[in-house]
DNA sequence: CTCCTTTATGCGCATAAGCGCATATCCGGG
DNA sequence: CCCGGATATGCGCTTATGCGCATAAAGGAG
C-alpha cells in the first residue's frame, strides 16, 4: 500500500500538515488551518485523506479533533515518511 | 522540489520503473515496457516525467535510449527514493 | 433548549493526469 | 535512398483530484 501513501504525500497541504505533525504532538484542525493558511473544508478533507491512508490518527476532544502521527506505522512506511519530512525541511531552509 | 518528486513516485508504472532502475544498471524503454507490461507511448511518457524531475537520466545508444538513476541526486532525495523503493519491495514480498 | 465553536460533508466546477491511437523522429542496415 | 526497429509526441477522451460554498453534525456553555 505504498502507492496511496505516496499520493497522500504528493500534495502541498497534506505534506505541510505532516511536517507539522512530525513534532509528535497533537494538533487540532483549527490550528493546522491557521498555520498552513487553508480554508476549513479544505483542511478537514485533507486530514481525512491522511487518516484513511493510516498516516495519522485522530481523537475527539470536546469540540476539537486532535490529529497526530500514527505511532504504529509499519517500519518501511515510517522510514519513507521520515525521509520525506527531512527533505521538505531541508528545502525550506534553502528557501529561507 | 520534493513535491514534484513525490508526484512522480505516486504512479504505479513510474514506481515500477524506478524499482527496476534501482539495480543501478541501464535499461532501455523497450525492456521496461516489456517487463512492466505497458504500451510504448505510455512507458515513454512516464520516463519523460521521471527524467524531468531529475530522478533519472537518459543516454542515446544507437536506436535505443538507455535510462538509469541519476547518480547525482541530492542526498535528501536519494534517501526518499531509497526508502520508497525499499517499501515497494517489502510489499512485493508480502504479496508473494 | 438555544447559541456558538469546531469539524465534516454534499454538491458542482475547473483543472490535472493518464491512456490509446496515430504519426513523427531518430538511427543503423542494406 | 529506403526500410524497419525504437522512441517521442500531438490529439482527443475519460477519470481523478482539489477547491469553494453552503449546510449538517457534534459538543460545550448559558
């Protein structure tokens, strides 16, 4: 199932979200959309995609939904995610 | 430029081609299309995409065009490619 | 029960992506 | 010069993808 995961990664909003989530903490949709600068429906839908691929998991907390990286990712997939996030960060540094 | 690379990887024919090319050897289009089971135009176009992202380079050799992995990939990108190919291989083993 | 905040989703639209078919191009051989 | 194998590309079609807008659903506060 590597292909759906690559598709999930190959979209700027989603990659951005994963970059943020890769701090290991939980983040609600409202925070992600604020930081990324996305509309609400757009952010929500992208998080659904990430959830369906198994890359992230969510948790209801009052009126918020907290997302975080799936801690039980298969090793191969985790390695891909890690390499991708690293590359995204490197790229960001060069831009700055 | 990680996003175009992820897009390039997120397509079965291209991922398959990269899996084959990851042996480090040169492979012509005719070989790739035969092994993968793709039509000629399809294979050719996908190789163009891979070439344009910089993942592979090509070389004219008589009437053939030999493709191989770009040996000068940035480290971050090479790490991503490596992780992805590994994951693809692992998946293939499970299927068998 | 009502209101407000947060999140999800139905809908229609615009664009991108992949495909096959036919054709052009490149190259070596005769 | 002509032919045949290998590769690239123009074209039109079909489907997938991302978006905004409006609305629904969920949950706390008063």
